[in-house]
């Protein structure tokens, strides 16, 4: 039988039992559409994370203390050994040893409750120098930045994240007002622009001079230069010199820490590219996980197709006998049943792609638990999903078709 | 009547067919030797279980003998592959079943077209033209688009005959074609087969319990217990006898 006839015969047979075909199709539609939708969500998350990191500027390098500090030290700024000091940071400003470093912004962290009158909120704060805002691409909405004079004076001044400001002061402009952090009174000198939607959101944070954080809030002691740091933010002179700057930082710190050639770094340097790659790797796993879960439903759909095809072969035994008696070869019967299975899964695949596409399209921008879901639809995923649904038809259709083709014509004809 | 040197269409030599049923075996055909020439019309009769259908299935290349030789149109059938058997079924013979065996969802026309679909290389237009011609030949010009359910038993059996004819084979095999029909429909079918033999020169082998069908044939072969117990020609001396038979059938 030629392919055209095969297809029209398959349409006839599948169309003869529309409800059954429809229900069988539904399994495939659900499988394929969930693959498409899941992948769109996964890819959307991946891309948005990447772009949010990129907003910080790809020339940012973060140095955190501790050899085995987590790669995500970046988030909390925490290694576990106190090996980065303010002096380390200052030494990176050296034009000779670190020519590709443009800006150095050390930071440490503190936490505590911030209180204004009866309002209070728990904050994770950052102790900074004046360079911090530029390093982190932040800007002041009103008031001023923390100056290096504030740092030297161990001034009790604070710059508030927009959310903290709103929680404590409502719609009032807090600049000039006072608040208590861990029972010490601070003067608010500025408020940050909201950075909602970025990955390192400072909105819920309070910035104070780095010395103040150390001596006043963390009850630190010691000399000014020996203040231990959570991390050092370094900007390369340009995006193209990130790797050079990284080398500079490493060289300087290894010298300062007197590490022998065979000793590992006791600090961790993370570029934005590293972070993006790590996160993309994590997200990639996530996408694969989502995809596999969806793939399982496609598999279940395929089993449904096989089930129906087996029923169909049994029901149509006599038809098979008739076809064989008038000249159908075994392979004609084989192809006929495979074609029917593929027709169902292919049709299911097309509907599934359309449905998945629609879900991804209308789901884009929806919020779940306060998170905005972004979806990215990729054509190649749709094409792969279609291909897979055809393969599912072939795979699950072949066994029933082989059973049909191997029937003995006389016995098939005698079947009631 | 065909004249000249006879051409054998069917040659059976010592053909047996055994079925294994658990521990014991049934000999449905027991050493049959038989030759049927081109243009013959042969009726096969015999009691139930005597092996008539088994013989027809063998002749129709649907079943293979356990032993012995079956030569169809000069070709030893046991040498054929499964695919070649399928081709032989569609090219060299047409089979008519007691229970019509039409595809219930398909129209008369597409049922008749079916063997052509498996022949390959025939255009849809030509297939349909051939199917119409075959339906016209059996007098069903008005029934092209009817489905089996919408036709009488006799009409369905004529559709089945048209399907057997559509590839224009020399040999038509019919296993109790009137077994499910009332006497009027039977008469139509018998007349159809007789005419295909007389007018179109088809070789016809028909299994029947119906004496009228046997009467229409030119040769009767009687079966019992898988063996041929009688094989004799029937004389149809004059047309008047035929007319008389037809009148009796009314
Ligand atoms: N597939 C089979 N398996 C086992 N035995 C079979 C099979 N086919 C036929 N037989 C046996 O072979 C014998 C001949 O059967 P066959 O169908 O040829 O008889 P028949 O002459 O056509 O009878 P009827 O007039 O009832 O149609 C019977 O005993 C039957 O039981
Ligand atoms: Mg029989």
C-alpha cells in the first residue's frame, strides 16, 4: 500500500471511533503540552536569572574569604575563616600590582532589629565604604551616600533600602530622622532606589559605614586595618579585563597571605560569569527535572496509545483477515497499525504543542507566591516534542502492529 | 464451452492437511488429487466437516497443505513466500465467503477497490473505475455508495463477488456463497456465478449444500472424510432445461 493510501486508511480507522481516539489523544496532548509549558517556565527562569545577574555589571568580581567558601558566598558574603581584612582590600587599590582593578569596595555584614518608635523590622545590614554603591550598581533615591569620612569617623549614619524605609517610616522621607539598630541610635542620611526584581535586592537592607558595623554593631575589636570582611567587591577596569583583574587580585592576595606556590588560595574569587554559569547549571538541572516529569506524562500517554491499539487489533481481527485474504501483505498490516498509532500521537503532539504554547503564553507574567513567572517559548523544544510524540507512536504502536501482522488470515477471518 | 487443449488452472497431487488438536490430529484433507481446467465450473459438495472449506482455503492460498503438491497456474504454491502468496491471492484468484466478509464501515465501492489498493501502482481514479465496472458487472450500479448494513444479503454477496472480480482473475473460489441467503437471493448469486463462467469464461469452484448451485455447475465433486468420493460431469443438454430450472427457482 502506498503512503498516501496508508495515511487515508489510518484517518478512516482512527476517525471511525472518535471518542476513543480523542481520549487517547488527550493523554498525548497532556504530555506534550506539559513538556512545552514546563520547558518554557524553566527556560524563562534561567534566562531571567542570567539577565538579573548581568544587571549588576559583568565587570564585578567578588572575593570572599575561606578556601572552601561556598560559591554562593556572594549571596550572604560569608566564608568561615577570617582571612580577608580591610588591609587586603586596600592593597587591591595598588596601581602597580593590580593595574586592571578600577574600584574596590569591601563589605562586612551585621544583622539586628531596626526600630523607629513602635515600628521595628529585622534587617540584614551591610557595612560598606563609599565605593559600594558603584560596585553594586545601586543608586540613592534621596539624601546621600555614605562617605569615607563617615567610615573614618565610625559615624552612626545609615542608608536605608526602600522597603526598610517604608516599613519604618511609611511614606515620610526618613532623611534626617533617627532609628535604632541593635539599641544604637543612627541618623538616616539617605534612601536607596528600589531594585525590585534584581537578584541581590538591597531593598530590605540597611547600609552603614564598614567601621561602624564592625565596632558598634558586631562588637568587633582590633585595629582599623585588620577589620575582617565578609567580602570584597572589585570592579575590573573594563568588561574585557575581568580575567586580568582576577589574576591581579589573586596575585596580590596570595602575596599578602604569604601562600607558598603549592598552597591553595585561602579566598575565593567569583566573577559574574562564574555566578551565571553556576546558576545556569543549577537551572539547567531544574529544567531537565521539569522536562522529565513532563516526559513521564508523555510516556503514560504513549502507554494509553498502546493499550488502545491492542484493543483495536483484537476488535479488528476480522478486518485484518479480510485485508489479508484480498492481498494485503504482512507489512501492509504492520504499516497500517503503526500509521494509526503515529497519526494519533502526531495529532496529539500538534494539539499538545498548541496547548503548551498557549499555557506558556498566557502564563507569562503571572505571579505565584509573589514570584513573577516568566516563560520563554523555544521553537526547537516544540519541534523536539513533536518528534518525540511521533517516536512515542512508533514505539508504542509497533508491538500491537506486529501482533496484527502476525495473525493467521484464516483464523483472523473466523474470528467473531 | 471452451475448446482446444485444456489448460490446467488447479493441479492437486496427493494433498493432505492435518490439524493437530491436542494429542490427536484431524485429517481434514486426505490425499486429494484433482485437476481443474480453465473455464470449468465445479461444484463441491459433501457433509459438514468433510473438508470442503479446508480445500478451498488451500486453493485460495490462505492455507498450506501438510503434504502433497498444489500447483496453481503452473506455479508450485509451496515455493511461494508469504508476500508472494499475498500477491497470488490478489492477482490470480478471487475468493467469495459464506459470510461476505465486507468491511462494514466502507462503501460498496471502496470494498471492491480494496484488492487494488494492495496491488500498488494503480491510480485512485483507475481503481474506482475498475471497482465501478465490477459492481456494474454484478448488477449493482445503483449501490456504489451503500454500506454493507444498507444492503440485502444477496447484494452484499454480489459486492463480494465484484471484489473477487475486480482484479480480473481467471479463478473464482466461492465457499458456500448462498449459505446465508434466502432462495431468491441465492438464485441471483447462482445466476451471477453461472454467467461469469458461461459469458466471461471464468473458472469457478463453488462449495455448496444447495442442489441448485450444484445444478448450475458442469462438474460435481463429492467429499467425505477428507477424500473425494465422487467426481462427475453434469450434462446441460438444452437451454430449455436451464429455463425450467430457473422457473422452479422462482
Ligand atoms: N483450524 C483448524 N483446527 C483444527 N481443526 C480444523 C481446523 N479447520 C478445520 N478443522 C477440522 O477439519 C475438518 C474439516 O473442516 P472443514 O471446515 O473443511 O469442513 P467443511 O466441509 O467445510 O464443513 P462445513 O460444511 O460445515 O463448512 C473438520 O473436522 C474440522 O473440525
Ligand atoms: Mg465449510
